[in-house]
C-alpha cells in the first residue's frame, strides 16, 4: 500500500519545491544567541541571527542558565507524569502564581506549549450552543483549537472592528449562550498589534468574553513588558491570556493560560492537552522564574530592543525596502514572489545574516516576505551590518 502513497507524497514534495515553497531546515551548532554557527543547510560559520523569537536575548543569559543548572540538581530532569497524577512540583505552582501576578490575572495553568494551551481552551469552555469569533489572521494553534470545539464559528477580517461587530450581531441573532472573541495580541507575520481597547468595548456591548494569545508580546510590549493588554490599558478587561515561555521569556518551551479563576479551575479538570500531556520540565519552570526576576528588576533589555527595532526599521525604509508599518520587533520585509524571497534569504546568509523567507501557506499567496526579528542581544553594529547586507543582496538579486 505505501508504495502508492510514497509516489503521491513525492509528487507533492516536488510540487512544493517547483513552486519555490520548500522550507529547508538549517542546523546550528551553538546556543541560541545574536550570532549562531550554521553547520548544515547554508554558508558554514558564524552568522548574525535575525530570525529567532529571542526578543530579549535571554535564551543564553548567564543568570537564566545558572538557574536552570540549579533547578536540574534540585528538581531533576523531568516529571514522567501528568499534573494530576504525580507531576506537580512546588516550582510549577510558584511559576503559575508569578505569571498570574505579572499578567494581572487571577490564576494560571501551565501547558507543554502555547499550541497545547490554545488547543485546550475552546473545547473545554464552549459547546454547540456557544459562539467563537476569531480574527482571520489568528495563529494556527487558535484555528486548530477552535476546530476541536463544537461552538459556532465566526471570523472577522484582521483588526476590522466593524466586521467584528457584524459577527457579534450574527452570533446574538443565532441565540449564542456564550460568546468568546479571540485574537492574537501581535500578529506574528505582520507585527501588527490588535486594537484591544476597542475589542473590549465591543465585548462589553455584546456581552462577550475576550481571549488574547500574547505570545509575541509578553516580556517586552507595554510599559513594564506585560503585553498588549497592558499596552492598551485593558489588563482587567481581558478574560483569558495565552502565551509561551518559548519566545521573550527565555526561549525554551512551555505555554500557559492566565485567566479568571473559574476558567483555570475548569481547565484543570477538563482540558485534554493538560490532562494527557507530561508536565512542563521543572528546569524550564525554574529558569522562567529567573526570567521574571530579570524583567521585574530592570527595563534595560526592553529599551535596547526598542532602540534596535527603531534603527532597523528607519534604515531599511530609507534604503527603499517595503517594511510593514509599526514599531514591533517583528519587521517584515515584503518581497511578494516566493522564489525571490527564498533567494534573497540565501544571498543574505552568504553575507553572514541568517533570515528566513516566508511564503505560502505560512503567509497568503503573493505576500512572501523575509520576517526580520530584532533582539536586545543585537548591537548597533549588528543592526547596521544587517541593513548593509540587505542592500548588497538586493543589488545582486536585481543584477
């Protein structure tokens, strides 16, 4: 049987390559940092890293690593269990309490990833008599999580408040018992920020709850890094916040749902990814506590990230590149053609700048781009070198 399937799969893979949509995996032989050493899949040697979610540069921070070493000796390597059996340690409860306080929520529940967190919310909270109203550009984990639920599904155009209101009216007209508006806080392919204050206003008007996936914001967006709800002054109006420990908060893995106490309590009893997945490794929980210590003690990393972001965006704009507007550390360089984006990324790697070309199905057809991600670990010289490499690579591509 598999001989026939193999031929079909090979044909599909050939089509992906022919369309310029193949996504190679490069191998690095160093810790995640502002520079990495590529060992396979591109120009060998040390290159500037402008494609990681390491926004605050904490993935190799010495204090975070030291906390992880200490935790490994204190708590062991892994739990070999799920939370309700014998997989809950003091360090997990401490991290949940710290995240709740940091995010201004009543309680928090940890997951193996934010993908799992988003996969565990909708099916638990919503039934066939309910409605979920989702932004059209929400993360794939939200889309997949919604599919697991029997709730009626409504979709509104990205950040389009008029369309959101239309969908809320339709949900009301259909007699929805519960209504949940869900949005990314920051949309990862564009760097755009959701208009949370206005979304909360509509939620109040139509008696809906609000859920935000703030994975690309927590740690560095907002006056004290508490994310888009803090940025928009609605920390007390958002009912559910999901996020990851795998980006600004140390870059490892793990996710969470921070929410109203009753929501978290029900998730502990009914959320399948929580009940049937191994507990987050204690070493990650302990290192994440150190990350929160660093974030709450100083804002130097957030300031440096903002400075690097402003410099890159301004210099690239002056050089004539099409950068989607905004001030987020995600700075998409719009190319359009998928093959051209991939080739430009290869030319940049040859010049010592590691970036990735994004194309369909990660972004819409004809909207290929290179998503540059700034980090507090980058120096001013690093940022200037990256811009100069873009200019030189563009010239070679055109010539």
